[in-house]
């Protein structure tokens, strides 16, 4: 099993961003944000995403919803709609 130090991952990411000539700021947190945003786009429930990210407060998880267009978010359906 390999253990990676935080600074090693950070340096590798910084080098990759530089080599790719990306204009946007990219950090390891960018991956976490992308993960949450993709789950939202796929229709996952915000409480499920909260649990996966380890947030104690759903308001923290809600920060990620600003990146997802409202039309891609699925509305909760009533059990009577089935």
C-alpha cells in the first residue's frame, strides 16, 4: 500500500495544471466540488451527497448546488405521482 503526502499530491496537481496550461485555479478541493456537482446532475438526493461528503450540516452541501443549472436538478416527486 502506498501512502501519499498532501504536499506530494499538491505539487503533482500544480505541475499537471501548469503543463495543461489551464487558466482556472485548480486544487485538490476542485475534485471534491466536481464530485458533488456530478452527483447533483445525476439526480442524487442532497442528503445522500451530504453523507458521502461527510458534511454535518446540509447547508454546507448546498454550496455545491450553485454550479448545477436548476433544470438539471430533479424535483422530488410525491409518492402519489407513481
